[in-house]
């Protein structure tokens, strides 16, 4: 698992270098990422409350992919572990990893909000 926290600077540089995105395009992508990921995290929380392993895995999979697409490797790694926990029916591990995912997400989201 990537232990190094994601930074807005590295994500923005990646989007510019790999895809040639303008500042406005990067803002649009990040707005969508944060909005959708926040909803998915809330859905994982709800699925944990309902012990719905399939939903946990599905929503974590979506976060894993979208985070990987913007090069947020720490978020993607955390989502990978939650997805694997959901697939294996391990609610304890999923419940332990979710606060780490939420914290990493909120840290990045707050960094984004402060620079917007």
C-alpha cells in the first residue's frame, strides 16, 4: 500500500504532464472526483452499517479506479484494501480501513478547497 499521502500538487502535475490538461480542465476533473468520491465514501459507510459486502466492494472499486486515474495512489491503495475486504466478506478490515480512506480523502479535499 502506498503510505505516502497524495498531494494536490502531484495530482495536478500528473494531469498536466500526462494529459496536457489546462488549469480549468484540471479544476473540472478534480471537482467531479471530489464530488463523486464523497458520495461513494458515504455509500461505503451505509453498506458497512448494513453489512453489505457486495456494495462495499463495488463502491470501493469505483474510488480505487477514479483515484488511480488522477494518480492519487494512496487513496487508490486504501480503496483497494476496502474492496478486497468487501469481496472476502471481512467487515472488520473494511471498517478499520474506512477511517484511513476518509482521512486521506478529507486531507486532499481540504487542500483543494484552500487553493481553489
